[in-house]
């Protein structure tokens, strides 16, 4: 007699991979520039006229910078002396800012407690500030437990104090919603606070 053993191969779980965020396209730079001459712009924005590409590249290297093509379709093409790494970082930063503006308008949640410690308070305040800066509204919630349920008025005061401490300024939109178990309020950025901050700077 033969004994047959069945072996079941373990199934692998497929990991969810988020789609990579689109990155700004890297412009042609340094030796990648094939045009024999370029209209050169200095690192400070000064127009330096039409020069041979090899001479422009030499100037960029003297400044420990890169020669970057900024207008390939111009005649002759326009190239600028700049730090390519810093330029790409600024482009990514600008792109991320545009994406955050496009996603703005959602309501994000921040939960606080009746007796919130200093460390946790700072974390929640930073979260609220981050969401508001991205253009979202913030729903602040406070869950009441045990004897805290009989101190709704004090809980409401604590929530108001929390909102006044949000960096950049924030205000409660409408009345605070209260129930036996929790309180909640929708918070938006304070336009007055933003204007004051700009004036101060």
C-alpha cells in the first residue's frame, strides 16, 4: 500500500501598494543639453546673453551649480545656472501644495479627552493645525466617561479652550453639539487670525 500525503501550499497575501505620487519631470541639464549655444541666465536671474553651451557649462561648474534647460523650444534654448537638486525639491513642494489645495474641503477628525495631558494636547493641536492648513475643516470630538458625563458645561469650556490654542488661529463653526456621552464641534481657520499673522510678519 502507498500512503499519499497532501501538502497545501500556504497562500501569500498580496500586499497593498499605494500608487507612487507623480514626480515633476527632470529637465535636461549639463551634458544632456545638445544645443550648441544657449541664452544663458545667471543663478541670480541676470540675463547673460547667447553663449556657447560648453562655456555656459563651465560657468555653472565654477559656481558648483548645474546648467539647466528651462525653455527648450526657444531659439536659442534658454538655460539657467542653478542647483538642480534644490530646483527639483522646490518643484515637488509646489506640486504637493497644489495637490493639497485640490483635496481641500474635507472634514478631518481630531479626538480629545476631558483630562488631556500636555504631550497629547500638543499632538492634537498640531494635527488640527495641519488639517486646517491643508484647507480642511476639523471635527473636534470629546468622549465623556463616568463622572465626566455630569460635567458637560466644563467639557464644553475645555473644548473652547482647545480651539483657541490651535496654531494659526481657529474658530468653532456653529454651536457645539452635546449629548450624554460626547461633544463635537466643527472648526475652521480663523480669517482674522491669518490676517493678523501676515500683518505682524
